[in-house]
C-alpha cells in the first residue's frame, strides 16, 4: 500500500509544479489587462465632436439710418474632428463642416430682382409687416483648442477659437408692406464666400460664443450713392457633444 501511494504522491507533486507557472501567467494577464485598457483609452480619447449654437445676430458698419428690428436669431450645428497635439490631450486642432441659418430683421428695403436689386432705408413713418433677409451657409471651422479635460470626466474648462469659412448656399429677402410682398431669392449682391473670427469659452455644458465677420455680407450695397461694407457680429451660446 505504501509502495502504491508513494509514486502517486510523487506524480501529483510534479503535476502541481507543472501547472503553477500557467496559473501564474494567467493571473498576471488578468491583472495587466485593465492597465492596458486604461492606457489605450487614455491615448485615444477625443473631445467635442459635435456642436450646436444659438446666436443673436447684429449688423456692423451699417449705412446711416439702418436699424435692426425685432430679434434676429441664428442657428448652427455641425461636426468637428478633434486632433490632440500634446500627450495630456489638453491642446488640439479641430476642423469639420456645419450649417448655419441666419436671420436679420431690419429696415433695409430690398426690391428689384436677383440680378439687379435696389436698396433703400425705410424711415420710421413707413409701415411694413415684415422685412428681413435670411442666409443658409455651409461652414468650415478651423480652430485651436485648449481645455482641462481628462478621459475620466466630461466636465472641464475650455477656450476654443479660430477662423470660420462659409459658403452661401441660399439667400432670401422678404419685404411685406403696403405695396405687397417682395421676395428675392439668391440675390447676386450677397457675397458667396464669407469668413470671420470666432471664440467660444466656458465650463461643462454652458459656453459663450462670438463671431465677427471680416468681409461684407453684400458686395454692392449702395444707399443714395454711398457705399457701405456691412458685416456681421453674432453672439450667443454653444453646446458641445462627444
């Protein structure tokens, strides 16, 4: 009986010795997997891929007598590709594409045709129900980003700024007064290409936004022989989504 048990115990002992290295390697692999996953997430995370903005639109360098009426609003949204440039991923470049819909309520009467439009300032004694022009723009933002983000938190400070290039896809002006309704689509005088500087800053969800156009909305705006290079400044809030 003792002779039988001794070889059995010896085999069991050597079997355990052979299995132990595999169990150790397996345990080591299980321990390092979360660490590898953590490094992978930290090295690949990106911020603020989608944006949505709501703005109040103002006209700058206006002709004498031109005043804005009511509340002129703008809506924009799009996608940006976040490209971090430092190890901590707190600095980045971003570019992408978006759409903007801008409305401007004012007392600049636009009549005539899309090929030959006429412009006049309506005084306070001239009554009208509606007078505005609308722009639909395809935007290409180019921005530099600074933030205090980490891959573990979505709440951080940010300052983003850059240049926005815009192509005018569609424009419309509507004047509704005692003479009837005048609608002009795709007025040739509207600049097809617009560009300007913008800045957004804030913490977490709430961010303020400002854009200043560097070239005129209308190429050939002339009021009683005086030319005007009217541009825009839009201020509001912007929201970012991963």
